[in-house]
């Protein structure tokens, strides 16, 4: 959406600058690229980082802490002598998959919030 708006503004300014195009020659291409970079930077500055706001909420942190606690309890319930066909073993197996999905989701959300360089 921001790019479409900036393209429309660019089209209006191109019409007014047609007389200047002959004078500038090669500089025109560089100035258009600079304008697009500035528009992109300005659009990024305007949009709030929704992921960062989500990660910084106490609800998100409490959910992750509760998930870690429940996951630890499930890991404590597993034992080598547990029959793999038992209901408890099957439940724990499914819970491990759910926890893995939740923790991968947390990782992706935090990467979106903080980026790779933190």
C-alpha cells in the first residue's frame, strides 16, 4: 500500500519534472532510487512493530512460562519403563508435539520482533 501511494506521488512529480529530465541526464535515475529508499524508510518508521509489542506483553511471557512449566512436568512423567501403547505414553507424545509447535512459534515471533541481530 505504501509503495502504491509512493508510486502515485512519483507519477505526479514525474509530470512536473519532465522539463528537468533533459538537464539532469544520469542523475535522474539516482534521484528516483534515493526517493524510493527514503519512502521505504519513512514507511517502516511509521508502521509500529506489532511483533515487538506482542513479545513485550506480560500475557505472552506468562503463556510461554506456563507452557515451559507444563512441558517440564510432562517430561518428568516420561520414564523408560512406560509402555509405548499406554494411554499416558500416547498423550505425552502428542503433548510433546504441541509444545514443540508452540516453542517454534515463539522463536519465529521473537525473530520477527527482534530480528536476527537483536
